[in-house]
């Protein structure tokens, strides 16, 4: 669950800024969504797998991959996130989604994207907003991820994507299908205002 | 970054190979230097052990 609690308010908007709701500063810290994704990841990673954690943030999911025996890399656009992940012992690359990686190199790619639907005028105030906000439909980064992740997956590789019921998982799967990925739900967890699901995609 | 990261990274713009130019390294990894695309010649910095493979137009896009 995201966006709970907090008392700050964005000037003029009459509602709390996402960063204030979160109550932390510039790097997204592990929450229920990260934990659900990490559990799914650790069940699927084998010793020696080459794995990628997209939008690694604090490096939590990448560290879980490494503990499960993977050769794990974390990628993030946020330089502060890259530094935190590196301090945690995670191999960090600053980059956009899977753009800086070669074709067919990963056995598993995980992504806990920003998914909260957010009106356009509220977008992009700071790094925390970037880490939480998924744009008007909550799929600002989900869609480009689905367009590009197939390229970096090994022939038997898989992508695990965390989404919320707020982000319309069926629409996410349909968009993935249009980009050559077959998806199934492999985990789900009910929270007060949303259901979190982990979708698993393989190349069609 | 460890040198074997070169096996999986590429130029984010055209996906071609990168040349590694090391400025500073310790026993385990490269701490600073740059990665240069063998095709388009774009230069990507390595700072504090972290390669910055953002496209140049996203590099300065730092939210306040």
C-alpha cells in the first residue's frame, strides 16, 4: 500500500503531496509492495541466475535476488537511489528502465514501478513523486517497461511486475500481449484500498 | 562497477558495445572513468563506482 498517512499539503492543491504522504525523503523505501515482489522473486531465482531489478530504489529487491544466489544488478534513474543500493552491496547502474542492457542477458527482471494514478499537473515535483506517481492512468513507466523488457530477457527468461488494482492489471496484461509477452498472476495481496498483484511475463 | 558488468551493458542509445576507459580502480572494481560507445562515440561517465548510462538528455533531469 502506498500514499498512506502524513500531514503535509502541496501548496494550492488542497491535498497532500505524495512525498509528504510517504513521510520520507528522496529514495523510495521498501514497503508492502516491495515485500510481495521480493517474496515472488526469491521463490523463482536459481543459483547463478543473472537478474535485474528495475527502479531498484534502496536496492531491497536486488539484495533479495543476490541472497537467493543471483548475480543481481539494480538500475535506477535516481542517483541517490543508485548510491543507496550500492551501499547495500548491490551492483548499481544509473539508467532508464532496461535501456543500457544488452539483448537476452537476464534470466529474471523484476520491476516495482511507480503506479499511483496522478493528475498531470501534479507530476514530477521531486524524486519521491517520481518513485510513486504513475501518471494519469498509473502506467507511465509500466507501458514503456512492457515495450522494452522482452529484448533483454534470455530465451527462457521471465519478468515479474508488481501492479495494483488501481492500475488495472487486466489492461496491463493486454498491453503486454500486444508487445509479445504472455502474462499470468503469480501472487496477490489484499490491502485496505487496493489489491497488489505480481504478474509474471514470458516472451510469446 | 566490476569489470564483468561490461558483459551485460551497452550504449543505451544504439545498443552497440562500449569501450571502458578506467581512471581509478581498487582491487575489486572501477571507481571512476568513462564508457564510450564504439558506434556513436557518446561518452558515459563512471563516478563513485556507478556507471551513468542515462541518455545525455536525461542526465540533468534532476527533480528539485
